[in-house]
């Protein structure tokens, strides 16, 4: 008997220590995240931090969605294939939760966030300092200070309300004040608050980031946020390319046990405890098939997409020869001239295009061979437009930097069709996840925002509040909703 007991003990011991992990694995909550953009990766990280087993599926060969870098032109020239400047990322309450510096992310801060050159050869400088910016606006300096100082000072807490769905704000009084300014049109606010064409043009360029007609209600909102973030936290970008941000998010996720599968297209909703969809309504409809109720499908089908983008990346043999010396201090350039010119293009796509440009290599020489440079530029176009905007974009750059074309070594262009081919979420070249108006700014994509009628299935893309921008907050709020729904089983809910 003694021999038998000695022989059985190791087997029983092995059985117990083999079975317990298997049972734990069996009953561990499992999550699938569809899409590896910043919102999908943020959602995956937050779920993994609860102890959930997370798998991210990405259809493309590489991760990042719209936050990627590639050698688009010549060897050694690193271009951001999507987003190029990241003010919302550096001040994101979601990314604040993650130790991304430990995974290779380093922010580069240009000497000034942005410059807006004008026809007279000068430029309005959007400096990190509110006082310096105000000083450059002459008679409108006091008005600029009066408008933005309260918001800049309060930004550390205000950001939680602005980068969130409709809800009771943390600071109701300040948010009410912000709302009264934000609900206005950009043209209306600029013309009523500022007297000089310089200040009006500066605000018009900021508001044009909204990809809305500047005479539309709420078009002032994005202009306000862009100015506030410039003064409160700057407009930096990752050293070495936007891909470094995606890689840092992925590295942290993997450290938590998360898995990422590339070239893994999802064609049907996975059978896991929770599914986070970092996709827009069109892709969600294709994936869910007939599993959604008819009324919810109709709501998704009615979702409207906004204008598209035509993008050009340049390899240059020297820096852009700006007429205004202030432009050499700025990471971002707003090339549109007067408020009226910008409003004309953004409202009707006639006249000269408003061009957004970024000159990364002036501040991050690692992105190009020694002595060489890059320029990242795009303009807004009608959704699905097939027009080639290369010449019009270069004419606008030449307008403020004569001789620019002579410095081009190579260019790479992407219109709406190519952008959508590379990333199915960019429907018709729309980089905002859907048109922005009063309804689709707050109740996107449906009145259910992140939730769907299916238990455990959520939307976490830029088609949910707070919308476009590299901030991860759509993923953050989607996970908060999911964990509240699953509270009897999961108790670790991220908090603000």
C-alpha cells in the first residue's frame, strides 16, 4: 500500500496543478477587439488591465490604423501615413493611465505649435505661451487672452468633460460657459470677438480642423479646443514617427498578456464575452450581418460620412523656404490666407484649398537622411472625390514659400479612394469617423452611442463620442460602459 500511495500522490498533485489553471483559463472573461487604431488599442489595454484575455484583430499587415509611419517616398524618409501631430494624445486622460514612455514613446515639441502665414509676408504665430500669442495679435491680444485664459487654466479638469459623451459635467459652470462659445459658428465667433484680420485668420485656421463649414453652428468648438490644447499642453508628435505611439500602445498591451493578430480580417462577430468594434457603422453592418434588429440596422445605414482628404507627403532636399521667418518655428502650418478664404473652401470647396502642413524634420531629424527633410500636407475635399489636388496644394504652399517646388525630391499622393483602400474606416476619405453636426457630434453613431442591442458588443471607434482625434477616449468610454454593464462579474472599472 505504501508503494501505491507514493505512486499516486505525484499524479494527484500534478492533476490539481494542471486542472486549476485550465479552469481559470476556461472561466476567464475573453474579449475581442476589432481594429488596432488608438481607440481599439486603448480599449484592449483597459480590458487587459481588468484581467480579461484580450485578442486584437487587425486586417492590415501592420498595426495602428490611422497612426502609422512608412517610407512613402524615398528610402530613409519616414512619413506619417495618417495623423501627423498629436495634441489630443499628449493630454488624453486615457493615455495618461498608460506608461507609454517605458515602451519607447518620446514626444517632440516644436518651438511653437503652429503658424498662419499671410499675404503680406508675415505670419501669425500660435505660441505655446498664451501671453506670447496675445502679444503678437496687437489690438486683439486682450480679446484672445480673455477668451482662452479661463479654459487654458482649467484644462487639466476641463478635458474630462470635453473629451466625453453628453453627461453631467464635473464643472457645470465652466462647461456652460464653454458650451455658449462652442455652439457658435467659427465665423460668428471670430468676427464678434476679434477686430483684426490676423486674429480672425488664426482662429479660422484652428476651426478648419473641424472639417465643417465655418458658418455652421458648433464649428467654433474645434477651434476653441485646438487653441486651448496649444497653450495648455502643446502640439507634439512622437520622435521617429507616429508609428511609435501605436507601437508603444501595442507593447504595453502585450506586457499585460494581450495578443495582436495582423492580417486577420473579422467577417462575423466573434463568440467572446465582449466584443469591442473599432470600426465605423459601414464595417459594423458588414460584420454583424443580420444579427442586429432591423431598426438598429436602419440607424447605422442612415449614419452620414463627412468630407474626405487629399494628402501629399514630400521628400525635400532642404527645409521649406517660408517667406515669414516665424514659420520656421512652427511644427504645424495653416495655409489658407484670410478667414474669408478659409471659410469659402471649407464651405463649398471652391477657391484656394485650405492646406494643413507639418514639418516634422525641423524638430526630429531622425525622420530623414542627414540634411534632408519631409513635409506632410493635406486638404479637405468632398467625400469620395477623385480630383487630383496635388497642383492646388503645391500652389498654396508656393504662395507662402516661393521656390518650394524646386526642393521636392519625391512626392507621394493619396486621395480618398486610396485612403479607404488602406484603411476601410476612412470611408470616402473621411478621417473623422463621420460627418460632424449637432446630432452626430454628441449622439454618434446612434442614440445608444457605444452600446449595441447585442449583449457584450460595443462600438469604440471615432464614430462614437468624442469623435475624431488621436486620444483613445472613444475606447476608454466604451470600456467604461461595458464594465458597468458587466459589473456583477467585473468590478475593476477605470475611473477619472
